[in-house]
C-alpha cells in the first residue's frame, strides 16, 4: 500500500488507522501534489489517496473504514449489518457533514483561497453552525469515553480528527466533553493527532 498525503491534513486519519492496525505502508509525502500518479488514485488530485495494489481509494473516512474491515482481528470496527456498524456510519457521517464541513469552509477561505476570493463574512456563521452540531456530540460524550460500544474504534479516529480540526480554529471552547475526549485520544501511544 502507498498513502499519498501527510499530517496535519486529513491524511492523518489513515496514518493513525494504519498505526493502530499495525499496517505497513509507503508514505508519499514530498511534493505529493506534483506526484505524477496522484491523479490515478484521486480524481481531483487531492490527499489522502491510497494505492492498494494499483487500485485507488480516496476520502479519509472511507480509507479508514476499509482498513479496519481488512483487519477484523484488531477489533476497530464492527461487521456490516451490526448495530455498532450503523453507529460508526452515523457518527462518521455526522462529523464530516455537520461539523467538519463548516470548519473546512472557514479554513479553506482563510488559508487556501487567494485573498480576493476569501469571504470573511461567513466565518462567524460557520463557527456557530459547527457549535450547534457539536452540542449533539457533546451530549453523546457525557456518559461515555468513546462513540461505539464505549471502546476505541476507527469511529474515534474519524470523529476525533474533526474535533481536533475544530479545536485548531477555536471552535471547541466550553465543550468540556469534546475536549476531554480529545485528551483521551491524544494520550493513545499511536495517536497521530498533534498534542494541543
């Protein structure tokens, strides 16, 4: 396997998953966007992208789910059809669409777009939208340490990265359960999230 991408991007998710699953891979990190093969594995030439024996897989949460399924003996995901698998899908989708999308919108505008394309008027709206959704996760974490079967899983890798990303933008202030969750995740020996 070859992983195109580097930290602290969303490539951190599959990097962390592979560390937890003890999967060896070749990391393509230097000048990754200029790599001539990247477009073979991601149609938009973005990272992360995974080359699995010449077949490409992209989207970090999809990559992590595939990797966890490939190593069921590690216990980082429940099988398709199980209630716990539905919860994995639910919380991963929720984090990506209801939280990360708002944070990404602000980050992209501030850090990637040329200055004349930036839209600072949306930053506070995005922060509020993230925090409305984050309140649901905050309530879920009131009585549990992890999101599925109260055990560390690939769901926590997917959702944890989103929470960490929100934290870098200052979106998690006052969300004590999410912040405690992040501390538990970053305390894991194989965690790839940078410490706060």
